[in-house]
């Protein structure tokens, strides 16, 4: 996330799933003042057919993993965290990760979602990247907000570009089957040791590649992410320090603190809607993607909505609302989107949860006008004296696919592009991919790259979507935040479990597609007091009768036939 990237907009219970993920993609791709957070969140259902494309046979087709030794991060990955860089940037010491051009001069068309106004096709950034790679990449940028419509139309036609980027949240309807019928198997070029021809692709973590298996074949080029939850409970550290508030370590301590902070007459409330943090505190599996909602309790497969902890998390959040500790804006419900940044910065509430990229984005945006402002992430607190139980998110959820009709020459040119865009932080290739041309798109001041207007217009939403390096956090202008983000992920990663279907590409049979559609709205109604816990219990009972138990049996067979993604 960077100062000029689109701000994340949180709805009453946190961002709506689609807008939240789209904003995160912008935060990933749209680099302005500081280094980007290379991460992609889990999305809605993704997959390629009824069933899974991963499991025991995956090892036969996955690329070999060869860690990059070109650049050593200041903070290595631990417990599923990103790697981190907290030092200043010296352009004179940038490494080279692609010593020879792998592109053979061919033309490659790429369709990708774009948020903002696309630059002209002959802009200086595209020209420089094409020269470095040795490929003539021609971009067909499409409005990211309506990308699913354009995607469906293009994949239903016979005129499919050489490369199509598909975010996980756009993999609904007929898109999964189109992925099978329209896109090439990259296994002959990347499986096993073959990937070593492309060292930066070989350094992409295996979990991310596993997510790129569709229909039993390696079809996608992934954008890796940390599997540690991306939802951080943020707090105003400056105001906590000023008032002597202690960061809570349990849900009870949080409630007591919320009471202490709240002074409605002074227009100060404790928090926003803390539902997402509550799910982590009470040990509820992720709701970001349907397969992740299933866990094994002993030998029984159980869905998140059947757990006592699910109801307990909702009840705890409901009590925060009922007691008046939640800022009034968050009571409005889904019909009124809430952007927390302004009122959080104004001190109207001191705690809220949002994507980890907001950590840097909020601090950078307030640095000039509010120098006392300090945002920090509190560790996810447990319930009843126990440690939190956090469930892993997906290790990749944005993919680039190659047209099935593409020649070997085109495929190899695409892989040449990906090998450059997946270059690690601290390399010349990374700087060009993420910042453009020095002097034209950015300058470096005190070790911090700062993009100018041309850079903000041209170096945006493009090459980073083809493939990315292992999840990386680097903010040379705010090194303490980069360090804080990575170390937070490391601590939370120690409490993180991988659920039974972690990392798998799964598509449920269409007859159950809408089975769980109303649960998120019901959750929000319950925590706001418009519905009761008993209404959720009734909804779960209906879910079982309408197909939930059959769906459980389907998943059980899937598990028995394929094992887990980590087995």
C-alpha cells in the first residue's frame, strides 16, 4: 500500500468482500510513494470444475522450489509471513536477477483489470519494460470494477488474448469451466526442474503454485500472498500512550477497554465493527472462500456456521454494539459504506479492523498534516484466557493464464515476462516493474523512491498482475511499519492452522452455489441487534436441510479421495 493508492473502504462489518478485494488489488499494484505490499487476499469461490484440482497428485506437476539468493531480506519469512525489508534503498547496489533477455521479440497481448485511467499504449513505462524483457507486450486494460462482465464476454468468444488475468473473486459462473477450455497447460514448461529455466518463477512458494492448478494441470501464473490472516485490529497508538490505555490480550479485556474509552458526549467511541477480529479470537474458520469454512473435528467434517464459536463471536460483537461502544457510523448496515480512515484519524474511534495494507496507507496519508498520528496493529487476542486460533487464508488468489491456442514461442515469451515481474525486491527488474524509469517516473530521496505524476499515471496495475515474487513488505519511508507488519504476521502465524482444504482449487456443484448466500447479511443484522442468535440457529438448521448435509458428504468424499493439500 502506498500514499496514492486507492484507500480501502470498510463497510459496516469491514469491507464488502468484492470491493474489499478489489481495493486490495489496487493497493498491491498501484505503487506511489513507498514500496508496495505484495499480497493478494482470498476471494470468493474459485476453481475449475466440480471437485478439486489439487491433492496427492499435485507433486507430479508442481514446479520445483528453488529459493532465490539474489537478495537477502532484512526479515526472513517465518510462520507463513511475508519477507520484509526495512533498510533504505541504494540504487547503486541493486542486483540483477535476469542477466539475459529470455524474450525472443514476439508480440503478446494481455487483458487485465485496471483501476483508474489506463495510460497510452506507447508510454515510457511499457516501452522500458518491453525492452528489458525482449517482448512486445500489448495491454488490453479493462475496468476492474466491471471486469467480471468483460471477462465473461471475452472467454465466451473466439477472440481471447494471449494472456488473461483472472482474480479469484471473478471466478464465478461459467469462468471456471472456461479456464479449462480456453487456457494452456504450462506444466510442459514449468513442472519439476523445468521451472529452473526461469529462476524468479522457481522462487515462488509451492503453496502459491498449488493454487494455480486447475483441472489437474498447471494453468495459472500466481501472485503469492502470506497465508496469515490479512485482517489486523488497528489502534491509535499515540492516543493509547497519551491516555495510558493497555492493549487487550483477551476478549474480556477488550470489552473493559471499550467501556473505558467510550465517551459519546465527547464524540469518542472505542471501535468499529470488530466482527472479523472476533472470528479470529474465537477460533472460527475463514469465511472468505467456501472450502476454507470446513474443518475436521476429530473425524467429522464441520462447517464454520455449525460451530459454537461462530455464535459466540457474533454474540460478543453484538454486545459491543448494544453497549454503545461502536462508532454510530458502523451501525448503518450494508446500505451505507463506511470509510474509517477520516474519523479514525480524527480520533472519533480508536480501534478498527481492516486489511494489513492500511497500516502503511493510514500512516503515510497522515504524516504531513498530523505528525502525532501513529497507527499500530494489536495482536489478535484470545477468548477465556486461551490463545487465539487463526485459520490460514489462501496463498494466492490472482492468476494470469495463457491462451490454449498460443504457440510455444508465445508461451515462452509470456514466461519471460513473468520471470521479470516476479523478480525480488532489491533488484533492477523489481524497481522497473514497480516504479518505472528513474528520472522519468520516480526519484530517490534519502533512500526512498518517490513517484512523480507521470509515474503515478503510467506505472500502475499492469506488469505486476502477470506474476509476482514471494509476498514482500518494504517501506523505506516507514521502516518501522514494514518491520511491524512482518513481525505481526510472524506472531499471528504461530497461532495459524491450515484447514482441510487449504490451498486447493475447488468448485462446488452448481446446485449448492447459493446455499450460503444470506449468512453474511444475517451476521451483520445479528451484531446490530436487528436479528437474534436464534435466527442464526434456525438458518443453520435450514441450511442443513436444503443441502448442507449433502454438501458435507460431497466434501468428505473429496477429502477421502484427495487428502489435504498439505498431505
